[in-house]
């Protein structure tokens, strides 16, 4: 089983790769090669930074978006988006202007606006993950978050609280996105990655 960890210059790749290996992945390929993604058995899209810059960087990799569309959307291989990688699944993001995402999940990524003005943004640290629907990969627990923007839209499968509801995970069919960082979430994160590695959606 080949797992493609997409390298588009916008993720903490080695931390994610090490976590995937610790979770049991034997063949993690860090790649910017669309052809490799087009034949991978599982795909992980990490992401750190601003939505627009990440979207532009992903689109700048020759053939990558087309390979993702083919392998994930049409052929249905398991896909995991992490942090901004999750946000890129949305229609649009509003960080430093309005930018197009992949359009896989109907929704928009907007700036966090906690109801309590003393709640700090970015939302940083450990917080509960509370499933809102049953999903084979998402269970209740605590995970590590670090973000200033959050997804608002359809297909939300788990939330957290930061002086108001915040999306923690989105998912549909073979696609899962998590706002938190599994690679920084210790046992909770490793268990999630282990479930992803054996997931048969």
C-alpha cells in the first residue's frame, strides 16, 4: 500500500510522515509528482500557512490538482486533509482576500470570531473533539489545534469549542479533513492515523 504525502511547500511534512509511520504506514512517499499521486492507495494533504498561498502553491505543482480530482473524487481512494489541507477542501477561503479552494466540500473558510472577546486568536492548544455524526475515523477525545480560520459549511462531522462552535472535522464518502494536527495530538492523533490506514470507505 502506497501512501502519498503531498509536498507542495506548505506542510510540516516530516512530522506528518513520522506520525504516519508510527501509526503503522510502511510506505510513505513524500512527493510533488502528480503521476505518483495518481497511483497512490491513500493520499494525505497537509497544510500550514495562509489559505490563498497554499491554494496557489498546490495549483502550481504540474498536474497535481488534476491527479487529486481523478484519484480522490473519481476513483475514491481514502483521502485525509490536515489543517489548511482540510480547509482547501472547501469552495473558498477568505484569508487575505477571497480564494478558490478545491470545491470538494460546500463551504467557506472564515476568520475565527469568538463570542468572548478575551478568547485568543489564533486558537492554539489542546481542545475537545466532539463528533456530531457517526464516522468510523472520528471519536471523542482531545487534539492539538493551531489556526485562525475555520470551515463553515456542509459535511461537518465533529466540532470543538473556542468561545463558540468551531469545526474540528469534515467528511463525506472517502474524504476526511481535520482542523487539528494529528501529528501533534499524541495518542489521539496516532489512533486516528491508524484508523485511516485501514479505512475502507
